């Protein structure tokens, strides 16, 4: 396998002390470079005539790689390592979110209005006119991020406590990118009925629910039932957020290669929550040829081991992933590291598009096939064309909350994908630029506007 690319997710901060003389820092930099580390910021902490103290940020490709780089720094002559700290762990110490008051209570009058007795008037107003809960409480801008910890990132069934850092991060992104308040709800059950019941009990507080990291096929039933039994938007980001951004990226990738959605043969590897949702949305966008593969090969009518979700996508073809990819135009991976070989990519049709989105290690390292593909995208931030759900969910909920949509629909998802794709102008579109940056401030407002327009067209907006 090719050398993995250093990433901030495995970065560390090292504090070093050494003699204040020319070349001392150069020796440290050389040690980092020789061990394939990536040097970031350098900060001078203290300096006198005899010695200097500096902090260096260093990106590595794994925790083990970080340890190797640190050891190499320790071996530089006359350099003392005072400390070395994992920057990702340091960021998470104490959690990533807080609950802050929107108003201040500085005197007796403020207290009387914010709480008793004045708050009683607000309670009566909501009891008499239930829709006022949106105007007079946090419900208007509050989303529950609900998980059972059964499918945490690509790490598996880690449980609710281990899922909490992800849900905190999601809440942070909701606020930073969409101005949406969100709170993590990590449930100590993986029973479908209990999850549905619990979310229904919590629904009065929230204007929407973001289901996260719940394993397939259970996630399909949970989403379906909550949509039927509640009147607020229910969204499984692993399914629909991924699907929206994939559709946006593929829309622009097809423009690069001058092919149409209807004509291309699309191979999907991964038949879980994300894979099925992507296939559904691509089909709604006009895709006519979609072949889904799982760990046992093509999802075929000849197989007897398919669940209901897979059966709906079974085709007459049979074989393995390599067979499916032969002469295909598009590969979309939401599966496992290293399952695609350069030979598989070379067997694809002319000007192939490869979305290798397994994280942190993609289905195939881009370096292995750069000369063989027209467009390649991954889920990683250190390669071009990152397929990142943050392009979708903050704006989607912003729009749904602002018009008080009662549900979410495929038309809203299609509108969101079109809005994202449209932000890459024709003169900016290249093989390495098919989606806007996650930090493009136009994204969330554009997605929100598209979602609101679709909600109004479908008659599900309530304001």
C-alpha cells in the first residue's frame, strides 16, 4: 500500500528546548522530514542567549507514525523534548460544546420575567396555542442528534458513550455552519422499539431530529417509523447527507467528463445505510444503471442472503466487485479500505470517475490511479474533492426549521444537491474541484433556500 498522507487528525504538538545557535531547529525539521511527517506551525516560546524553547505542530499518518516522528526528534543531538501531546485528544478534553444562556439575568425584574412568575404566562399561551412553542422556546432552532452507538464512523458498534465525541462534533458543526442549536442524545439501547419510543418522548423539545451512526438495516425502520409517528423533520445523515453530497459531486464530475446521468453505469460498493440512500437519490436524479455490491459481491437476484433493502436493488448480473467495475463509468465506495485495485480501475470505461469514500483509508489510495481516472474524490480533507456531509446537513436543517417543514423529502434532497453543485461555476470546474469548500459561507444559505423552496412547492412548509 502507498504511504498514507499525514493528516491533522493524527497531529501532535511537541515542545523542544535546545541551544540558541544556528542549525539547531534545522536538525529537528530534518528529522521530521526524513520520517515523512508534515511540519505545521512553529512558535517561539522562550529565548535567551543560551537556549530557546519552541512548540512545533506536526502531522502524521497514524498514531504509530506520530510516535516514530517523536522518537526521531528525541534523537536529535542537543535537543530536549519537554512535552509531546496529541492535538486531537487535547481538543476534545472537557468536550466540545456548552449550553449558554441567550439572555442575561441581572436583576429581580429579569428573574421575574425569565422564570417565575412571568414564565407562567408563556406556559399558558403555549397550552392555548400549541404552535406558539416554535416562537417562544428553543424548539424553533433545536435539533436532537440521536444515536445508539451501533455504527460509529467506520469503527463499528462502540456503544453510546464512545459515540458521544462524534455527536458533540456534529452539534459543533450544526452551530458553526448553519447557526442551528443541536444537542447529542446517546441512547443506552439498540432496540428499535425503544429508540422510536424514546425519540417520540423527546420530540416536544426539538424542531428536528438528526439520526446518526445507527447500523443498517435497523436505521431504515427507525427513520420510517419516526417519520410516520412525529410531525418534525427526521433525517438520517449517514444516509441522506451522504447521498446529497455524492449527488452534487457526481453532477459536476459528469460535467467534467461530458457524460449524462442517464447513460453512465454506476457501481456502488457498500449496501448499508449510505449505499442504499445514495442509490435511491441517484435514481431519483435520473440514473438508469446502478449495480450495488456488498462484501459477498454483486447484489444479485441469484443470491438468497439479501435483506429487504438489498432485495429492492438486486440485478440479474452476478459476480464480484471486479466484475461489476469492468466497463463501468462510475465507482462509488462507502465500504472498506483497499478493496479496489489499480487493475479494477483500469478495467473501467473511458474517463472513469472514482469516489473512494471509506474513512480514514479509502477503497483505493488516489496516488495509485491518478493517471487512470478522470476524476477522483474521497472522504478525506487532505485530498481534493472531499465528499463531506457538512456541505449538506447544516443548511438542510436551517431551511427546514425556518419554514417549519413537517418532514423531509427526496425533492428537498435533490434541491440541496443542485444548490451545492451550482456553487462551482463552469469556469472553476476542474477534475480537482467538483464541490465547494466546506468553509464556503455560501453553502448553507444556498442549501437552506433550496430546501425551503422545495418544502413550499410540496405544501409541507408551515410558515
